[in-house]
C-alpha cells in the first residue's frame, strides 16, 4: 500500500524542506513538492499528516548490546531493545558478536543472528576479536561472507585485551576489507591505578579514578598511529574525555577523515558525581563517567561535529545485579537506545542551536556511511528504506519509567526533562510507534550486510 507523509519538514541531505514523501513497498518512492495533490497522483493512498513536525531518517545506533554476553544477563534482548529503539526514533542498530573460549567465529555469528531473529529493528553486526585473534584472522573471508565488515577490538577488557602489536597484526589484514571500532583504554595505566584502591571498594567513583583520562588518551594515540600506518578506517568507540575530543580536532584540522569518534549521551550529561553514594553503581560503564570539563568538551565536540557517530553502547542491567556490588564486580553498562535521539534533539538542537542537518548526520547518516549501510539507511532519498522519525519541537516532557519501552527496571535518564519529542516512528513504510506506543512485531527486523 502507498502511504503519503504530508505536511512535514523533512530533513533531506541538503537541507530542511517542506515536502510530501511517498512510501511504497518499504521504500521512499518519491519526494514531492508540498502543493502536489497526492490523492490525485496516488488514488487510495494512506495519508499521514506530520502536522509541521520535523521528519528525519530513522536513527542508526552504531553500538548496542541486545542480550547475551557474560554471566550477568543484559536486561534487553533483541525484541525489548528494539521496542526501546523504536520508541525513540531509531530503526537500525549495530550489535556485536564475540566468540567464546575456543568457539568458531562462524558459530558465534550463527548464534548471534539467531538471537537477532526476534529483532523489530534492522540490525547489522560487528565482529569482535578476542585474545585468540590469531585463530580468528584466517577466518576473515568467511566472516565477510556472513555480511560482516565491521570489526571491533579492545585494548583492555576481559578476554579481549590486545597490545599494539596485536592491533598491527589485525589492521594489516582488515584495513582494505572493513572498519575497526576500538574500545581504547591503556591497560597498564589502569592496572597501576588499581593498586591504589581497595579491590572490594563499594565506592563506585573508584571505577572512574582507576581509569583516568590519560588511559584513554594513550590508547587512542597508539591505535591511531597504527591505523595511519596501515590505512585502516578507525572509529574510537564511546569517546569519554576532553583529550580524545582534542585528538580528533587535531586530526580533523590536518584533514584525516579516516579517523572518527563515536560517543554516547551519558558522557555529555553525567559526571563521576553520579557515581557517589549507594546508587552510584547504577551509573557504571566503561570507559567511566568523568569530570564536568569532559562532559562539556564532548558536547562542544558534538556542536562542532568533531564527533561523527552518536551511539549509546546500550547495555542495561537490572538494579539487582548492579546494587550491592563493588567497583571490580559491578556489571558495567547503562541504557540509552530509547533516549539517544530525544536527548540530542533536546540538548543539542533545541537548547544549543545544532542544525537539524547536523543532528541527522550524527544520529543516522554518518553511522550508515561508516558501516556501508548508506543510502539504504541514514537518508531521506528516493530508493532509500522508508524509515522515518517525527520530532515535534513544541512538546516538553519528563522521561519517566512509564515511558520505558524496553525491559530495563531503571534508566539513567529517569526524571530527565526533555524539550521536543519523537512522536512517531515509521519503519519499512509502516507506523511502528505512535505517541510512545510501539506496535512493531517481533521478528519484523532484518539482518543487514555491512559493506
Ligand atoms: Zn559496547
């Protein structure tokens, strides 16, 4: 069935325009001038009146963890995580597969795709290298065959800590085949810092203090040097410090566009102050929350578009697994996929004057381009998927637990006042969320090949 979205301010690649969008067969079929009589051109078509709201491409969140992982269960699986995503205007996510001890890479991908069968958003996957990467590297052709060209590696994490030499080995193989997302924190700095804290400290600020800015800075400079040497397209995951923002600025001024940053709302909004006291465990993630100067520098970097991809690292755990732990045992990760676009629409666009075009680049187009999903995703253009989100700048509201569309039992954004609201999400030409009510069917999402 043909649907026409009329009376919207569509954020197109080259500006905001009052147009009518014709959706058909899951795609955007035509973009028409507002005075075109769509009922005459497409007799019997369904009409959605956007009421003058902004219409943007469905969001692309380049970094989520929907279910699985380690011994502590992540609160959201692919279906509940999808519902949260759709409630906030995001229609595409990039999740991860990471082989277990001795597990064959293809088996791990098969299991993850099986998990993804419940997804109601379209999804792609990163392949994460482990410390056993020498066994995984020869399987790269098979991994590529599975539609995965997005790779991820850590400088420091259980089972996945890699040294500069390892990064060089990996980048020499993948540099002409895909992209590399790196979790960058220098292990030796953190190990030394941990000696200064009681290992069972329940003071969660220890998590932040043992992982100082300098740990991120050293790791970023190190992988950047190797990426430059090998010609690898590098994205630093969840940039959390003013130093990392400054490195990107320096590289951007020098014209290096194959090095980009991803960051997440929590690093711009919260500081390690939130980690004080008995509820501090609810604000734990890696890298950790830092100082106000870092949060402000990162928001400044968003306004200058020094951060290319605004993701979430959505990885929520129920309170029961967070509270009563210590800084070494707390499962790290917070929610974000639902509030991501709402947060930047409120805090960057409406409060700080970011343009809608820039908002769209950072919340969808850039991630779609980096992961080779563009122009199927990340743009309102003829032939692109009919994935859209409506944003009403006139609505102000407060995010509460009643708004949570996923399975988390708390949100770091609970009680947060937001300006502007995502009122409708369309995926594949179908309305899947209206005024906070998600109607998408389990399993309606599809796996996307990255390129
Ligand atoms: Zn992550």
